[in-house]
C-alpha cells in the first residue's frame, strides 16, 4: 500500500507537485488505460454458398459454383449496397432472394410465363421463388418473396383455384399455425409463417409468405380466384 501524508501546503508549486505525484500513483495502482482496439475487419467468406452458381450468374460472373476472391468481393459489394447483414460475400438464401426480387420489381411477368387473363391470377414462380397477382397485364399485388415445397413435397404446378380460406388456421397435420391460409390444391395453401422464409429447406408444399405479405394477399384474393404455378424450386 502507498500512503501519502500532507501536513501543510504553502505554495502553488507544492500543489502542482503533489497533483503530479498522485496522478503517477493512480497509474501505478490502476494501470494505464489501454487504447481502444480497432474494429475487426470483416473477412470475405471463402466458402461457396448454397446459391453460389445462381448468384454468380446474376452478377454476370463466371458461374462455376466456386468461391473466388473476386466472387466474394462482388457478392459483398451487393450485400453492402442492399444492407444485407452480415455482408461477408456468402451466397446464401437472403442474398439470392433479394436478387430475384430486384430482377422482377418493374415487370415480374416479363418472360410471359404467367398467363394473362381478364380476371385475377395469382402467379407462383417456383424458379425465382416469387409470387404476385395480376389482372390482365396489371400487377395488383407483389411481387414478393416466398418459400415453396421441398424435395418430395413440391408445390403442384399448373392451374388451381382458391377453394377455402381460413384466417386463423391451425394445421392438425403439422401441428403449426398457418395464418391467412388460402387453400388452392389438396391441402397446399398460401399462408404466413412466423419464422424466416429465407431458408435452404422448402416448405411441406405450401407457399410460405411473411406475415405482412400474407395479410395483404388475404385482402386481394377471394374464393374461386385462379392460381397458376410453374417452374421448380432450386434444390428440390
């Protein structure tokens, strides 16, 4: 222990000397404050993501499904621009879904794969994992990202019809909530999920939407409206 006895201080010089001494003692006892560590640099991912080839193709890179340093920099630049976190250049489902949505924003039916009719048609694009509703050539809902059926439980393609709607549906088969469920094909339905739809594993056949998108779609579609499904979910 260090003790300091001060009986009488008669001059400014004495006060300054003691102040310096006390400061030195404090440093010895507590240790000098360590400088703040610089923020760690985010390293570029060296792993190829599950959507590596699709992301490379969209970015007009060599679509070989392998992760090069140049690939990572390009993917990370896109993630930073779109505020996708973590922006590490990994070609995951969120990055791929954002690319598909951006490509479809202006005209989701540019390829004319969803039939144009005078009535409402809910278009389900399994290739890009997008859905929208059009009446004639006018898009009245979406496009929005979705999640369709996994391998062995693919969402059925072709023409369907909304045959039953249940706003607060509970699945007795999968024992889970299916908010804003709109059934169109033998138990397969549009409905919301509370977790993320951006996963590499698909649904059990339904078209999963975010809660907000499912709620909006509920207000757009009616019973007997038509649904058209085409394509195939990547990896299914």
